[in-house]
């Protein structure tokens, strides 16, 4: 049997941010996705069968108190075996590690992340020439083996942590109430 659903909390930290930013998410095998956060009432729901994204988000340009409602149609889902669209969760990093595994690339290590079997891959990168102070020279990518989902991405520069993206409270196949998406 395959995976039917995942839930968790996506946590992001980065340069110039006073605290970690959090989004609660739920996704299913059909590619449907729900992201809630970072602020209360911020919500994004994606219906993979219709290609429709509906969202409510606070406007930073208007001081953060105004909610905007939007609907976008024709948004393509990710590949059926790769979960939600890549704009929602950092799936592309998981695909990178899976490709390295399939190619027999050296450097992919067996590890554990929060008591779950995982793969780890260290990758040297070139900092962005336009904003070199805001981009790193190294990525450490941890991918959960059961789900294929990246659960931690550490970006460093000269050995110092620049940003982290991680998934906390990952739950595999939780029951999702009707109306989740």
C-alpha cells in the first residue's frame, strides 16, 4: 500500500528574520494540499483534480491587517508520485536526493531524523551573485525514507548556519476530516 496522506508543520528560519515562521500542512496522495499560516487566517488550499488554488493572506504592503482572498485556476500539480506542486513544500530537494541515490552517487548517507530512517546528502553550492550575503555555499539535505519528503534543509556559508527549512510533527497517513482541502 502507498502513502495516503501527510501532515506536519513546515518551519523556516533565515537571515533578518526575528523568529521561525511556521505553516501547518496537510496533503494527500491525490496532490491536494492545505497550508495554514504563518499568520492566523492565512490559508492556502490546492485542489489537484481541478487545478484550483484558493487562498486568504494578509497584505504586508497594507500593514498586515487586511486579508486578501484569491483564486487561481489552471495550476498544474506535481508528478503523481512526487506529491504537491513544488511551490508549496520543498519537494525538489527530495527529488534531488532520490536522483543521487538512483545514480549511485557517492555521499548519500543513511541516517535518522527524529527517530525515522532518513538519507542525508551534503552539496556544495555557488552563492547567488546578485545577493551573495543572503545565499549559502553548502546545503545539507535530510530526506525521510518512508515518504521521500525532505524533512530538514540546512543552508550554510563558510560553516555558519544561514537558514533552515524543516518539517516538525510529521505524521504519515493520519485521518483527514472531510473539507480539509
